[in-house]
């Protein structure tokens, strides 16, 4: 996962990345590549400390269009349309099945699930 970090706290913050850690000094900004995915709770905890963490769109996600189920953390998946989360809390099996559907079937599934 790629993140942009703005460390507004008074201490340096370390983030797990492939091959080790990246430290963002206090008062500095940095882009993290191949970082361990953070949960919403971890991101909220950083925000309380003055550290802003924003997920960056990866090259693969920029290519994807339309409805897709993506890993959200904690073994759960969300169905998203760009940056909009339409459904959340899917299992990996459900996400894999959703991603295998045709575009028309994906649309019908989401509409039926959200009651449109």
C-alpha cells in the first residue's frame, strides 16, 4: 500500500514497509511505498497525534475502472466505485466472486444489496 504522510507531531513516526521501516521526521512529509496496510483505527490514532496519513492511488488502482471489491483491512473487503465505498464487510470469498462477475452483474448485485 502507498501512503502520503504529513507528520505534524513533535516526534518522528516509523512505518512498516517492505524490507524494514521508513521514519518520517517530526514536521516533515513523505511518500511511503509498499507499506503495510493501516487499519482505519491506526489512521485515526495517527490523526489524534497530528499525523495525517492518506492512501495514495497505486498504479494498478488507477487503471481499474468501475465497481471492484478491494481489501480494506482485517480480512474484510469493500465494494468501491473509484473512491466511493458502496458496500463493506465482505469476505475474501465474496470479494473474489464479485470481481469475477460481469460489469452488468456487478451493478445488479450492488443495486440489490443497497435497495435501489
